C-alpha cells in the first residue's frame, strides 16, 4: 500500500483553529532542514514531539538527532506544543500512540527530491501520517510513482519507505503536521486498499 486517506473518529482541526495555531508560530522558530542533498529551495521543520531525553535540548537537536525508538514511552511533547492548543488536542486525542511529530513547511519554488525513509513501514509496526494544514493547488506530491493530491484538513497514511518527492510550483507555503505512530487495530482497519489509487 502506497497511501490512503484516514478518517479519524475524533474531530479534526477546524480551519479557524489551524489558522490560530499557525499564526502563533514565530517565523524565526522554523529550522531549515539539514539534509541539503534531499531538497532544493526552502524546506523547514518545527519539532513538536520526540525522544524525551531531548525535551529541554536545543530545537536543532530535537529536530535532527536522528535517533529512533519503537517504545512510545520514551517520547514526550516538546514545550512548544503547549502553545498550539488545537494541534496539541488533535495529537493527544489521536487513537494511536504517537512517537514523534513535527510541522513541515515547503515554500513556493522548492522541491523535496525523490528519497525513501527506511523503517517506517507497517511490517515494523510503525506508520507515518500527514495532516494537511495549508497547501497550494500547484503542489505535486508523488509517492511510489503515483500522484497524491492532499486538500487542507485531510489526513493521509504515506508509505514513507516508498520513494516520494514533492514539487511546489505554487505561491503559498505548504505546511503539514507529520507524525509517526504505533500501528494498532484501529489504524489497520483504516488502511484498507479501497481508494489508494483513485486520488484526485
């Protein structure tokens, strides 16, 4: 399975709450992604949750420590998440144990080059989800050779182990809430191959 939309039993963020939360993010808090070989242009990250031992570390270390653990008890929310009540409520009420979470912003004219994120596969008991907070109609997201068009307010499972890339030919920043979680029965029930290739 390459991708499929997730329909959460909990209310998703309202457009108003999304705007309120994003307006609270100081432009200076966004961190440029360190893997310069993986993108061209401006691709930024804001870490919201990660390994607990980095909770009071610098945001750069929080975002780019590259350590992993499959034990959700080793993760904790970072202080900045408390200032974003809508996103905080969404993550803490989500029906899966969440490992890490971050906001990802791709500015107009930028591209994320084709790459894979090994390890984030269902067979390892983990899944990566994308919640689209802000986008542009001229953003092209390609996963496993298939185009995925995500609209604002939608939640999608992405097989991050498949080659994926993003091409931003629009005029507005694309911002996603990206989080990795532990696969459970509820999530597996959502990942049925009904419309994974019938995307708009």
